[in-house]
C-alpha cells in the first residue's frame, strides 16, 4: 500500500517531520534564552565585584586610587585565573590592577564614561575574548575630586564552558523526549486507528460470507459510516431477494396460465376467450413483479426530500384524470417537511394510495403528511367512498375491493411491500367521511 493511501503512514510521516522540527525550534529557543540569562548572571556577579572593590578602595599618597586588604573573590589573587580587575584614571592610565592580571587586561576609555555610568561589553584580550564591566566614579579628594573607572574582566571561555554543559544536557534530553513522544504517538495512533482496523476486518468477513453486517460498537465519528454501510448491505440483500423472489414467482405463476392455454389448443372454440383471460392474468403477474423488483428502500442513503411538492404533483395529476367527476382534493402538508426517501418511492407509495382513493371517492379526497412522535413520518389518505370491503386481505396480490372498478389488485400490495421495506406500518380503517382511510407510518431513519 502506497504511503499516500495509508492514513497510518501519513500520520507517522507527519509526526516524524513536525515533532523534530518543533523539538529543534524549542531547543534553539531554550539555548538562546539560557545563553542570555547566563551572560546576564555573569555580568551581575562582575558588577558585584566592582562594588566590593569600591568598598576597599582608598586614595594613595600620589592621588591614585588603590584597593586595600584581601579580596572577597579569591580568583583576583590567583595569576591567570581568567578574572581580572583594574582601576584607571580619567586619562585612561592604569593606576591599579589585581594580582591575577600580570600584564593582562584591556585599556579603558574613561573619558567616555560619566560618573555613576556602567558599561557592559565584550573585548578581545590576547587570543581570547573577555566580558568587561566598567564603572565610573568621582572620588572626592579635597581638590574637587578625581574621576576613576573601576573595571572587571572575565575570560569568556568560563561562560562558554557553562553554556556547553547546559547545551549538551539540553539536547540529550530533547532527543530522549522526542523519541519517547514519537513512540507514545505511535502507540496512540495504533490505539486510535484500531476501530478502523476492526471495521476493515468485519468487511473482510462480510466479503468471505462469515457474517452479514457490521456488528461492532464504534466511536461516533465512524458510527455513521458503519450504519450507512449496514443499510447499504441490507438494501442490496433486499433487492437481490426481491429479484430472486420475482423470478421464482414468475417461473411458478406463469406455468399455470401457459398450461391452461396449452390445453385450450384441444378446444379451438374456447381458445380466444381462454387466451384473452390468461394473457390478462399473466400481464397482472408481470406488472406486480416488475414493480416489486424495482421498488427498493433508499432510507438513510437518500437525501432529504421535500414531501409537499411530490404530493402536490400527484394531486394535480389525479385532478386532471378525474376532472369529469369534479373531485375535490385537499392537501395538508407543511412546506418545509422533509424526509429521507427517494422521489420514486414516494410517488409509488402515495400515488397508488391516492389513485385508489380517487377511484372510490364520491366527491372528496383528503391527504395529510406530518411528523409524529420520535421523528416518524405519518401519511394519511381519506375518501368519502364506500370504504374497504375486505380489510387486510386487500394487501395481497390480485385481491380487489370491487370488480366493477377497473384495476388489477396490484396497487395496495406494492404499497404494502414498500412500507414493509421501510419497517413501517400500513393501516386500513374507516374515515370520518364514511369512506376509506389509509394510514402509513414510517419510522425515523
């Protein structure tokens, strides 16, 4: 399976690309923030050393400023320790340096510093670079005071070593965290995609004939998929069943009329009448089986269909057909009523019922459609005719209420088949007008 067609591979590749990119960006940001923080900490400690030097500084006999006593920072007493201190006058002449300097140290441009001003910088000294903190102070000496600059310099390699230790530790832990997160994400993906794997396994078992439908319990995100898949499987099985039943019915039902016509060949005087009767019977059988085989429930697979326009077209067509009888058709249906059913199914279902009502009605046919409890679709057709003469037997093929009215006894049987496919209910009762009432109740998809 190509990587572009696998959800699992896509997610893994996405994680493998985005996670390292995020880790690298976060590591660089932490590294930069730490470097700035550590440098600021070093400058702060060096400023503290300057304050300690000020506390021990005194004017000597030549008017220079010198530091008297022991240093609180022991590295100032150790030659080559990498931490140096010095005092310069206003001309930049060095008037004192710490024992650790031994000729090292950078010159200070004291003229550019005002009394009380700090200068934090980084300067090259010899083959290395040094962090430098300088502070200017005016020292009162009875002659108006003199300007001195106290400076502390520290080898940057000390800061670099600290940053190196932090950076190595940081990247080791970030790599460990990235690997752990990637493994955790792989485990999470395996768990998250397990419903899809179970669906695929169930579909394979359905293909192999080991089960008939998707029966597992799945998350809401794919429950609709499995539900529609089951509906499609049920629809296909029902369609195949209708085709098999239609072929079987035709094979058996046509044998009798064919045998009757074959026997009629021996009686030529009765042959025309026999052929006419049996051809009409065969035509009825074929019409019913074609209608039954083609009727198929779309149910949740169909888009919501507006009910009122379809019922309106059926009503208008029947009004034209029965215009000579001056029938009145009343339609009660909300314009925004929708239902998941195909237009052909609704035409087949309500067309047969409304046509039967129009055949039997004396003057009026009432049609209503509404939503009932639990989202059920309730369809009702009333007429003011003589009512039903046969009850539920009329739902069987070729059973007719009155032989004087043209028909084949097929319409209500087809409607009953359609309603059964929807797992609905078809009821035949008496209407308040004294005629027939047909109630169709379809459950929510």
